[in-house]
């Protein structure tokens, strides 16, 4: 029961004194906004906490209150061991990255998430798979727990709602999302500024890598699938990093008539980050799950080992099976 789990999450926050707050590797706006929203709530409850990520948090989110306190534990290791951990927007333990050395043996772990592939890895789990964003669940949590809203908390939650709905455009944009967002605006969130920073601004590196990636565009299965590949060499030549390669998959999915868009980005030698987006009927979470990843029905991903060509062939073959199309032309 969702309401009961919200109550349990609030008592989890009240019961413990010191917390480790974290989100998933390569954090997005929902992961970062949600982690910082939890931090705001804990601060308001008089608790102490450390907010971490396994890696770096994109500078795009530096406008979020508390951003500068997020610790990149792969760069500045932490010695402390935590007995209370709050994980947001993580579908499973592996999404947290290499952070479990920070957990005490008898760690109490609060798992707050909206992914259908969530495996309830927490000791306390608040999962609503029809929520558009983890931030939407946290909005409900703040209401259920009578936690005070103020400008900082509102900005963090609004950012999660905005980014995980693609600017209130995806099919996960429900009345509840709009009502929550509207009420957050009343705390002084500037919607134009948040959208500008999260959705409009693109880096020069992104434009450069886009130019390269479009050259690799491949249409398969009677133009129902579109994919692009980005190698490490492409990234180097474009003076771009992995973060700059985000969003390429949308160009594929947005092509008229395409059902599934895919981007293959070589993150490390022989390690390929795969992003999948569906337009209507294909469930890409199921495909990603079969490949060791996960996500949502219309946006999912995984990381595979092999060369770009090997990984592309493997994913396209599986996709052809699932879509029931044989002819890979
Ligand atoms: P993206 O393609 O933007 O990295 O991710 C799209 C969606 O799939 C996000 O909701 C993200 O959380 C999920 N996702 C991406 N990669 C993985 C993965 O390796 N494992 C799991 N469980 N989810 C993933
Ligand atoms: Mn996320
Ligand atoms: Mn999310």
C-alpha cells in the first residue's frame, strides 16, 4: 500500500539521526533533484547527512540548492560507515554504483523509486511505478509527512518532475504531475529558468558529437528502428565527454514512423552504454532487462561489453525477435 509506505519512509527519516543520501550512476535531473530534495527534508527535520554520487554530477544541475555538497566518492573517498541510507531513483543495487563499502553491516536502506524494474532492494521500499518521477513520490511523501515546503525543496522537486517528463510532454504527464508542479510553482520556482538550464541549453560538445553521430544513423526493420553509434574516437575528435552524448537517442526515436530509437555510446574500451526509447507499443524496459539493464516501458538502458558493432548487432537481433520482424534491412 502506497500511503502506508510513505508513512514508513517518513518514520525512517525521523527515527535515524545521520544519513547517507544517494542516487544512480550518471545522475539525471530526477536523480539529482530527488537526492537534494531528500537532503532538504532531512535538514528541516534537524538531521545530519552526506549526499553522494558514485561519480560526477553534471554541471547543468549546479543551480540546484545543495549541488556543491554532493560528494563524488570515486574522486574523494569517504571513510565513514552509515547505518541509514536513502537511495532515490535507483531500480536496483547496481544502479547505485560502487558505494556499498559505505554501508554498515546492519544498514537500514530506504529505497524510493518509480522504475517498473525495481527489485525492492531496500529494507524499506517506496515504489510507485506509475509515478512519472521519483520527485513525484517525494512530493507525496512531503505532503503525507506534513513536511514543510519552501523554495529550495520546491525547486529540487520541480526539476525532477520537469526532466523525467521531458518538459511535461511524455505520456507519464498525469493530472497529478501537473497539479504537483503547479503547487511547487507557488513556492517561487521560476519555470522558464529551470527549463532553460535543464532542457534548452546544449553544450558545444553535444553539437559536435551530434554532427558525428548523425553520420552513423542506421535504419533497420523497415525503418521501424533507428540507431546511432558513438565511439571513443568520435568523442575525442568532437572534444566531447559521455555527458555530451546524452539525448542522441531522441533524434532516432523522433523520426517519423520509427518505433524504437537506440544510441550506442562507447564509454570505455569495449564497454558500450545502450539507450533505448520507444514511441508506442514496444516495451524497451523488458529488452533492457534481458540485457542486464532496466528502466521504463518507453525509456530504458543497459551497459554491454564488446565492440560497438558487436553490441549493435546483438541488440538489433534481440529487438527484431521481440518486434517479430526478421528482415534486418
Ligand atoms: P538513459 O538511456 O537515459 O541512460 O536511461 C533511460 C532510463 O533507463 C532511465 O530511467 C534509467 O534509469 C534507465 N537505465 C539506463 N541504464 C540502465 C541500466 O544499466 N540499468 C537499469 N536498471 N536501468 C537503466
Ligand atoms: Mn533517473
Ligand atoms: Mn526518474
